[in-house]
C-alpha cells in the first residue's frame, strides 16, 4: 500500500524576498520545524555568501537540511526528496507542522511532482567530453565524476569510458547526477501518494524593490567577510570552481576574482548581476507552479498576509 504523506506548508520565493523572517514569524505562531529547501545552505563553511540563518535564528526553531554536506560533495535533488519525505513524516508524527522554506524551486517541484525523465544524449556535450578525455585521460574524468556524482563514480572503473561519458553528459545537461535519476526510477513504485502540500510564494510586484534588496544584501555580505570566507575555502586545496558548491552565486564571482580571471573591482557589480539573474530564474519557476498562493513581498503588510494564509491553511488542513 502506498504511503500517505502528511500535510506540510511550503514557503518559497526569490533570493532576498524575506523568507527567513517570514518563516520565523510563522514559527512563533505554530508548532513547526523548518526544512530548508536550498541547494546552497546544505554546505558547511559557506555561511556569509548563502545568507545562512544565524545562530540565534537557528536556535529559535528546529532547522533541518542545513550544514549537512562538505562543499566537496554534491547534494542532488533526489537526495533532497528522500531526506525531505523522511523529515515530513517524522515532524508530523511528533505533532508539529513541517514548514519547507527556500528558493531552490527544483527541489520544491521534485518533491511535489516528481523529476523529469533522464535527459537524452547530446552530441555536442559528448564531443566535448571526448576531447577532454583525449587531453587528460579517462581516469581524470572519472575523478571529476567523483566530485559531482560520487555514487555513480564508486561503481565505475576509472577506464570505463562509455559509462563515465554518459554520467558526465547527464550531469552537464541537467545539473543533476546520474544517480539521482536512478534513485527516482528505483523508488518510483515506493511512494505512490504525493505529499499534501500548500505553497505560499513571496513575489515582488516591483522588481526594482527586489533589486535594491539584492544589492543591499550583497554589500552586507562583502562587509561581513565574503571574500575571506572564499579564501578560507580555497586554502583547503581540495575544492575547485567546477564543484556545485563553488558554482553558487557569489562564490563563483569571488573565486574568479581571486583567480584573476575577472577584476576584483568588478566583483560587486558581477555578484549583484548574477544574483539578479538567479532571482529572475526563481520567479520564472514560481510562475509555473499554478498551485501557489502569492503574497506580494514588497507590500507593507506582506508578513501579516503570510501569517493569515498559514492560519487559513492550518485550519483547513486535511
């Protein structure tokens, strides 16, 4: 028999939309625990550039899926779905409300709708991988695969060119490891019932409002020591700019500036621009989610709107 998943509330929105403040306000009114829906907050040692909740905020309400990965290791959407499902069940069983909060829309979509099919072959990407193999050798590409998809790399020999090529191809096309798709295929029959979700979406009516907050927050990150945080990560010696962790917005721009591939004087503008682009993609994702309940986060009563929406959802929950 399929597992019946409990009710949960999702709170989504673009970067700098005020999700953390709204989540903490919800937690003051309801017995809940927060599950982070953020592909950057999973990484330890990446606090400033991810706008990770501070120690006081983390202590105010139980948080999950924060600081669970070393930056060397990838965290896939499939792993998120498995972790989030287990947490939803556990939190609900303890009589609390699971509150999923974040801006990684792929994670929200994967949890609610399932994942897209495995991407088809791409001749251009394959040719690029072939060229790299001729230059560096398949063992080097196997080592690269181990960084982005350790599960698949562990079962492949360093000279298994065909399978290494396919695994890297899938990752480069989709941004997801091959093991993610295999896990979904293997588990498809195990969870027939979808979680009973309600999604509140913080979206600005005036994009200029969000842009101003993005600029303000990036300036704050720089003032708090973002450059030094990236220097510390680089000093480990085992991280590189192609890792999913180091491709996070802000970290990539600082890494490039420290490498000298871009000018340090341009860092602020590049970081703000990249964050704006991220927010634009997040809003596009949100608009494709027809089931969401939109709250205009740039309105003065946005927080009260969120709280009213949660009260209504909780009172009418299944």
